[in-house]
């Protein structure tokens, strides 16, 4: 991997060395590391524009609605539905064996029901972490896709798990060079940053992405599989964020559609309709939930002040 110096980056990006040095210290520039008193920056790194310099765009209606419900922590709203059902479905695809009812209790009350069979500690920890990830994408819904965002989601998802403590997973870090996955030829780990950089550049240049563009981003991400574990969940979180960011109806893929979802990813290059049809059906179900919670909210406006469920 080739690196450039702080001075070279400053000249190329037209930023001060002091600003870039600060970004390196804060981990904003992926792959940058300190050697002695100097910082070395990967040549694939992109210019990071501080939030104060970006044109602020208003979030679409649904994203603003979720942000409002998140702040109020109002139960029975769409925000709770996403926290519970999306966490359940996405985690189920990753072999988490907690039931939807158990996840709902963990989310709402911070408790777990009696189990009739042993439960993995990581299932509990990763469920709690997934709730944090959803909050993160709602808070950062208008941020562009970046390696920093991807690595942050993985860190939030895998932090504190049993696999982390045993050294099997490094939260927020790409998979090591010696990692092998049975039955699959993975992209060499040294090529992950540049592959992600190319993927992000191709996506972010699209002015008004459609659902097919978001799915293409997802397929590219899963093909790269930058992490040792958690790629699917991070990828699905990223899709949810991008749907909210661009005003596209989100979708939640349940475990019943797992085989069609995986087949759609595998055959995306030749038969895009496979995945598009699965997602279109899921979008319709999500729209029904939006209508349901909207009607429920309007109904509650006419309830007596002392009414409780």
C-alpha cells in the first residue's frame, strides 16, 4: 500500500496541514497512522470536508419523523417498530436466536424473559448494540457514505461481544490478511480500503439515487465483505440509512425471505429482478406500517389526558 505525507495531502486537498493532522488524530481519515512525528496517509484516502463547510440539506419527512420520535422516546411509534422488528429480522439472518418478543422486552424494559434453552451472551450484547446502531444512523442520516461511517457502525455493533473479548473480531477494523472463509474466495484484505473507496465514489456521484442504486451499493459491499463478522447487518443498516437519507421507502427483510434475499445478491449482475421483487414486497409491508402508526397517532390525539394502555 502506498502512502502520502501530510504536506502532500494538504496540497492535493487544499486544506491546512493543521486541519489534516487533527483529522488523523481523531481517526477521521481511515488507514492513517503515525510514524515518529509524521503522519502517513493512504493514497486512496478522500478529502474530508468539515460539517461546517457542507451545504446542509434538510432530512426527508420520514427521517425527521423518526428523529422526533427518537427524541421523545414515544412508545408504539414507527421508531419503536424499526428498533424492534428490524433488529429482530436482521439479527435473525445472522443466526441470532432471540425471539421478537424477547428483543422487544430487552428494548423496552432492559430485561430478558426466562429462557427454555441456553442463550449466547453475544446474542444479547449484539441486540443491544444493534439498537445503538439504529440510533446512530438516524442521528447521522444525512451524512454521505464513507469508510468512517461503515467502520463506526461495525464498531458499535461488535463492541463488547464475546468474540471481541476472545480476539475473534476487531470492532471497527477490517478483517486480517490471514482470515479465510470456507467455500469463498475473499478479496485480499490489503485491497479492501481501495475497493470500498471505489464503491463509495461510484455511489456518491449519483445525484438522486433510486432503490436499485442502493441495492447495488449493498451487493458491492457484501461482495467485498470487509469485516470478519457482521457484514450483513452493517450492510442492511447502511441500506436503511440511505433509504431514509434519499426519501425512499425503507424495507425490512424477514427470515422467511432469507433465501430469496441471498439469491438476489448472488445473481444481482444477471437477474436484478430477483432482489428488486423481494425488496418491493418488503417496501409495501413497510408502507402499511407507516399508515398504521400514523392512524394510531392521530387516534391518540383524541384520547383523554389520563388515558393509559
